[in-house]
């Protein structure tokens, strides 16, 4: 027993140093004594976050932490620093701590079967948040709470169709894709393509990956501007690539939002600011604030109630006017 | 003609020309350079502008490789320098104050130098293998960059800072002017003064150099420091170009591109000899390849395969052994002794 506890503390310490996050400190130290009894009726949730790679992710973390506090759920939080092995370690330590429910945002899609089976054998329900896993055995997790990226692409496409419904001219579209092969990139492209393919006047004349970063978004857009003399619309799979592209468009002596209409996805703070400034025309929200929904699901799952296998995050869209209104109250 | 063919920079130049010719066929107006808003504008300008950070990092890498070392930490230094500069500037009351921006740039470059000295001490002072010594900073440095930016993308709005990577001076991109200055300085120091000879001699045989009175340790620390400084400047360019610092993605994998540029340029990984001109060509080839992919519209799913194919061809053409096999009928009479890529042995 003593061996086990010391191993646990060691594991916790390693996880902490690797994660380098100060916030999780108190949660982890209380883990070894508090949860093992399981006598009190407070639900204990182990949550493994991808990392802190963007404002979006930080807002996601905050939302989970705050709503756990509100819902009276004891949250054990760990940061995986974008590494799957850290995340697997964290989940294993939650299994050892016998938490009531495990939630995590998988860093990558594959390679989760073993650790999820361990959780299943320990009879701990698992909820996926934000990102899916490609496991064929869907009984390994209770539900997947997250955005529907295809739907986001469709919303972007629908706005475009509405904007140009009175025009008969060809609309030349360039697309900045996310990281090649990632789920948001694939799905946002597919959803968008599905809607605009209904009308042949919409033409995607160039589509390249900008890796979800500003630097690449700018570089790719520069090349697009030179090789395609007439671009009407830019569709970027996230705000950051759109922001990079805006700089390229301005550098080419064109006015972003007017000469070239811009649609992006995410609605992070800098993107909303650009939308309010009129440089972006439309943003489809990909909301990180899924904490309250997650806590509701967790309570149901722990009680043993049935939950739908797929829950979509509540999300909206923003026009320039809506952005001006919403901007002061945005959490991220 | 044969002398021309046998020049060590012939193949890199030929490849660059071939890539540009590909664009001539596939992309309209690729070679058109026009004036826009008082500066030059066109695809060729883009290539040098976006290639500037890679050229800088590769220059530093060339000298490190010439000492038969390697520096894997440049990508992390890129991220740290950009992050620190943007953090400083975002704390300024007036982000457009030139003094404040210069201060931020100074602090970022000073930290880069410190990181370079750290690498140099690990390699030369303690004697850790370069690939391991710099791996430490490669892994830890990105964490440091994230710590500085708090894991966020730090956005700044400063026109003096913007000049470094995204601005123009005398119609030319400012970044390429910086590169020209650093290149001229490096060429002067290594080719006009004895430094280049010392570097090559340490790379050829560090022990023999030490016995003949060269301070091998000092030379090594100097090149690692120079390499980190170059990476630091590149980091400022990359973050300045988009007016933001991204600790996660800035300079990601640039070390691999830089090593590739050095190798394409004809510098041997075994050390002992180097070519600055070749490295610049190598970096330009890589950037031209990237721009070509965007311009001619290679689908993103096949981009990496396309790059791999081109790089394989480039490396094969660069290899004297391969050329000897393929072209040997034509070349053997004129060139009885092929260029050997062996280590240069320095005898005292």
C-alpha cells in the first residue's frame, strides 16, 4: 500500500513537472487522500487537457474549471502539453485514484484503445470533449461533447450563398485549410464544399494548408494573390490564418473585407476584433465554453442515466455588427 | 564548359533555375516584379522575403556544421526571441516608441546570445555531443517560449517592430537587407580574416588544431553563439512579419530546413569545409519550392511527397558518387580524380 501511494505521489510529481502548470497543484495533492474513500457524494472528475496552445484552449480550460466549481464537482486537472504519452499517463493516474468520471480532449485521434479499456475495466465512465477518437469500439466512452466541424463549414458556406444570391457572376474563392489531415480541417472543408457545390458560380480556385498559424496563412495568401489575379472571397479554417492573410491582402494594396470578403471559423478575441473593425466579414463560432454542458453530462453519467452518444456544443455565428456588440463581453 | 560544370555551386544554381523555370511554365506573371505602395512586389520578392529567416538560420548552421557539429535548438531560439520581444513591446506604454522597440530587440538578442553560449559551453566545455547538447535546448526551449507568452499568441501593434520582418526600406524588404548585412559580415570574418580557416581546421580535426595552438574551445563557443544570434534575428523577423509571437509554432522544424539548406549548398556534415554561397542558394531553393507548391496548386495532401521527390533529386545530383555513376562515361576522361567528400585532415 505504502509503495503504491509513493508511486502515485511520484507519478503526480512527474506529471506536474512535465506539465509545468502551477494551477493544478492543489488539485493533485488533495487527490491521494480525498478521493480514495469515495464516501462523500461529491463527484470527482479527472480532466486531461491537450495543452495551452491558444487563447481558445485557455478559455476552454477556464470554462471547465469554473463550471466544475459551480456544479460542485471536484476537478482533477492535468495539462498534457500536446503529448499523447502525458495524456495516457494522466488517465492512468486518474484510474488509480478511482475518480468517478474521466473527461479528456484527445491530442490525436488514434491510439487510445488500451488506456480506455483500462478505464472500462475499472468501471470509470469516460467523456470525450472537443476532439474525437477513431476507435471502432464506441462502448469505450459514454459520449463525445464537442463542436460539429462539418456544421461549422456548412454555416460558413450558407452565409456565402446568401450574400451572393442575387449575383450571377462567378465567385472566385480561395481556401486556407487547417493542418492537413486534422479533423477540423477535413470537416470544415467538406461542410463548406457541400453547401457551395449546389451553385456552379462558386468556384474554389485555390486551396492550400496554412497549418492553422498566422505566419503560414500570410505566406500562402501572398502566393495566392500573385498567382490568382481575381479573388472575391477568402475562407480560412481558423481566425489566425485569416489574420495572417489580412496582412498579405493589405500588403497587396487591397482592402480586406471589401475587395476580398473574408469568412473564418473560431471567434477568438483577435479575430472578433478584426471582424468588428470590418476586416473580416463573417465568423462562425467554435465555442470553447463547453464546461456547463460537460458538468451536466458528467452528473448524468455518474448517476447511470442514458446520454446521447454525440452532444454538440452550443454555438453561434457573428456578423460585423454582432461582433461589435459581443466584443466587450467575450471571455476569450 | 567542364570547369563551369565542376564548380561546386553549379548544381545548386542549376536546381534553382530549374525550379524557377517550372514556375515560368505553370504560373502566369511569376517573374513580374512591380512597384506597389512604394515598394517592390511580386513572387520573386516573396521568395527572398519569406526565405530571409531561413537564410539567416542556415548561415549560423553552416558554421556550426563546418566544425562537424550541429545545432538542433535554432527553432526554439526563434520562438524564444520572438516571444520575448513581443512580450516586452506589449508591455510598452507606447508600442510605436523606437527606443522601446530597440530595447525589446536588444533584450531578445541578448538572451539568444546567452542561449548560444550555453550550447557552446555544453559542447566545448563539458564535451557533450553536439546533437545531444542542443537537443536539450530544442525540447526545453519551446517550453520556455510558451512560458514567456503564457501559452497564448501575443499580438503587438508596433510599426517600428513591424519593419524588421514585414517592412520595406528603399523599396526593398527590410528583412533581406538585414540578411545581406549579416551575410557580408560573415563572409568578411570567415573569408578575409583567419576565423574561417580556424573553423575549418577545428571541424577537420579538433585535437590536431588544439595541438597546433588553436583555441578549439573558443572557436566552438563562438560558432554556437553566432548560430543562436542568427536564429534570434530570424525569430524577430518571423514574429514581426505577423506582428505576433506564437510560442508553439514559430520556427517549428526550421532546424531541419536549415540543415537541408546547408547540405544542398554543398557543405559536408562531416565538417572541415563550408560554403556560405551554397547555403544561401540552398535556403532559396527550399523557399522557392514552398512558393512553387502554393503557386502551381499542388494539393496539400501530396505537398510533402512532392517536396520529398524534389529534395531527393537535389541530393542525388549533389552527390559526386551518384553523378560519377550516372554521367561517368562523359566525365571520366576529363575528371580522373572526383571531388572527395572526405574529412580534411589538418596537419600541424
